[in-house]
């Protein structure tokens, strides 16, 4: 038996370091690498199920060609020659009628790496393509953090023990980053106070010493109200802000209007509770703030993150052990793009934001989109406004999907090609939380007739008469060319690259790569680039009583669609072990249920003017009144619905992110038959 060191890029924010046991060419077991200083010998629930995923009876092992209507599961197996010939013919027809930009190329980021870039190489030979920009996950927060500090850096998890307080703001680590909880529990045992700020009393909230539950989408107002108290109580680090903060006096004037009493009305938290927390936070130095991705999935998401980041600046909690503002870690992003030699600059058209995929495809002209290549993505389930995505895909002349499973998106394809798993090709994987660069090693050969994306695009290129020399490059040598000097594939096989190490303190030098060289509370770049207030001014969500009272009257409940323990995004829908619980829960507060004559376990209809879903009600006061929750990742084909039949396809105030949580709905009971 061989034991191979590799990493899971898609088991949550942590990235599990794995020992893969291979016997007779077959993956037989995965276990935690005991040398992983972050995982500490534990695997997330998803990582524990990789053997079952690789050998799932639902996994696609050969090409499939549509027999019936799009949306049905009527496919028949095909040879690779037949499938690739059809794709080549369809792409050629698209160019013959229009130009290369009639082809949409859409790819997800779940398994990004050097070896996932061959689609772009193929389409560059093709002459170009259309695509989308922005992000569905964390774009507004990324841009807000960059505008404030100039770059994105985390404190190492070992540093939590130096914090007097750690604030988990909109972050449910128990689900999205369970390895983080082991470090937080250790810090708590040594006296660190843990605080959770979240509209829902999550498992993470239950593990904390204090929980504040703001009305969803009002976190920016709450942050500014906390700042109001910090100023009033004299809990500002005047020396730090004098030397290292830009726009401090303007910011001071801004927060004067955000009193705890106003925050009580806006955020639905008692003014006394806000003031009390602000005092505890201001005196608990050093303090760390960890921000989750969910709270920036509103139209005000970027300004919200800027407002929270400002709290760390005015209290001097930046550049010190135990402090920090942790949102996303770019420490492991040390690789360069692979220098493919292109025959000519490809004509690439940016259609619109990723969150508006459906409407962007439908609106495209000169040329219109007639064909699509989709890989590593399931936009029918994961993109906002499912109806628009469905209509856009079904009106195309041709759709090809490359995936491991017959997803909701694949059901809208004409040809589906089987994709490799993470164990079937060597690549590089950066850790988003701890900032460690890992080598994702090839452990097994692809099963059945599965081919890598590189092989797929090579074969397509041959059919269209393109040279194949760049598709035939040695994989290890390709990776070596993008790694920084002194780092190689062979070195990564022995040890992951920890660029900064467990003792690194971001901004300890007090140098910030911003235009002013300081932390920017007043940010002219935000105003110029995104047309928002240069200060972290609060504005209500797009769908809220303040901004759209008529809509709020029709749809008075805020829908939150967070990640869950049985799905990672939509990737584990076929795993019976992970999905053995109730697959269709809608959690709502007892008061909201009583007002609608809904009892626990009743069937309910959740709806707005974009769509509806039929679910089972779960009554629980862990959810704030006025809020309903059901997790994302459900498939229409398996579960009968997707959360995104209800969501809006608008964009965030900066970064072109998605506004999944900026969504109002109504709920009503379904009469028994």
C-alpha cells in the first residue's frame, strides 16, 4: 500500500492536509496528516467522505450525449470520438455564424489551479470567447479589505491565545471552518473571550461567551454604533490613529449620527447591549475580529466590511499580537500565471457580473451567445435567479458541461464530459485561511474513461487543427515555472510552503500599501472606483422596509441561505451519509410561524415574485424573528428546489459580488391533501 501526501481544496475554508492510502491503484482510505499544524490530526466531515465520492455510483465515467429535452435525465453513453466531434462541430458552427465571442466559457473556482487553465489556452487558439467577471463568494469583502489596508493578511490561528477577545462576525466556523474552533477553544481555556455576531444562534454562537443577533444586513450600522460608544467612552488609541490612520477626523464626524438608540431601531439589538459590548471590546486589547463571507452578500456588503474593519483601526488592534482583522488570507498566493504562448491576443468579451449570468447571456448582442463551455461549476444551482439562468442555457444552440456528476447544469447540456477528481492530477492548492501553499498530488489514475481537462482540450484542439505542443508539456515542469524562486514541486512533495509561519503578525511594521500609506477610513479610491461614499456610510439592503416598503409589505421575511454541514456548496448532493437528515428544512422563529398558523413539521411554501420552494418547517427561536433560513446547495433534480429560485441577481456595492442574502420572501402553509 502506498501512502501519498495531498490536500483537499474543497472541504471548507481550511483545506485538509490528507494522507491518501492507495492499494492496487485504488484509493482505499483518507486520513488526516498528523504533521498538519492547522488540522491537528482531524478531518472535516466532507474530507472523510472522499473515497465514497471518488467511487460513487453516480459519478460520470464516460461521455454522455443528450437524448431527450434539456432538463431531463435522458442521456446515453457515447464514445469520446463521438462526443468531441459534436463539440468541435458545434463550436465551429458558432464561429462560422458569428465570431469566437459567440461562445461562453464559464468556470468555477472550486478546483482552481495551474492545470485548470487549458480551457483558456484552447479558446485562445479558437480566437477568443465571452465570459463573466466578479465573484459569487467573497468579492465585496475582498475589495473592502484591500481598500482599507492595501492587502489581505491573516493572523495565524496560533495567535488567538494572545487575544483578550475574538469576535466572530457573521462567521459560523463550526460549519465553514471547523479546524478554527480547536484554536479558539484553546484560547478560550486560557481566558480569551469569544463573541459571535450573527442573526442566527449557530453552533458557533453556542460555543461563544456572548452572542449579538443583529437584523440581517445592518451589520455596518452596528459597527458604526459601536464606534460611537468607543469615542464617547474614550476607548480610542489616539497615538495609533495619529500616525497610521487616514481620514480619522472625517470618520469621527460620520459615526456621531450612529447612536446606540438609533442602532436599536435599525439593528434590533437593545441600545444597552450595544453599549455594553462596545465597552468590553474597547477594553479587551488586543482583540481580533474574524469576518465571515455571508454579511457582505448584500448590496451594502463592501461598506459593511469597511465599517467593521474601522473598529480595529481606531482601537489600535492592527499590527500587534492577538489583534488583526481576518477576512481572507493571500499569503499562499505566490504563484504566477503560466506563460502560455498564444498565437494572437484572443478577443475576450466580458458580458457582465457572474451573479448576473442569466441576464448577461440573454442580453448579449453582436454576437449573441449561441454556445457554452462550462466546467467546475453548477450555475443552475449556485448562481442567483435560477429562472434567468435556466432560460439562458435552454435557449442556446449548444451547451457542453465538464463535471464529475450529472448536476442540474449538466441536465441542460447537449454533451456532458466526465471530469477528474482532486486525486487524479497533480496541481497546486493555496490555503485561504492559514495561507499555506500545498501540493495536491496525483494519487490514482482516473477511473473508467475519465480524462483530465488538459486531455479534453488537447483532443478538441487536434480536431480543429491547432498545435498540441503546449498541451503536452510536463506537468511538474509547468508547476515549477509558476512557483517562486527556491520553491519546486519536489520540495512541496516533502513539505508544504508556509510563507509566513505561525509567529507572523500582519502589519507589524505599520506599513500599509494604500495610496496614503495608512489604514484608510476615508478612501478616495472607493469613491472613484465604486461610486460609494469614501467613508463607511451605512445604507440599507436593497430589499428592506427602509428601501422598498411596498415589497417588504408583500414579502416581510428575510431569507438567509448559508452553508450547511451536509453540503459544501452543491458538491455533495449524492452522498447518502451526509444527506441522511431532513433534506428540506426551513427554519423560522416561533412568532413568525404562529402568525402564519404553521407548526413544526408542516409543509410550507416559500415564495416571492422570482420563484418558490416547498419545504418542511422547523420552528426554532435560534433564528431571529423576521428571518427564515434554509441552506444552499440543494439540487432541483434531487431535492425539487434550489435556494436560488428566490434570490436576486443584483451586485454588491464594490467587487461585483452576489447579493444572495438581499432577499425577501413570504411563507405560507400548504394545505394537507
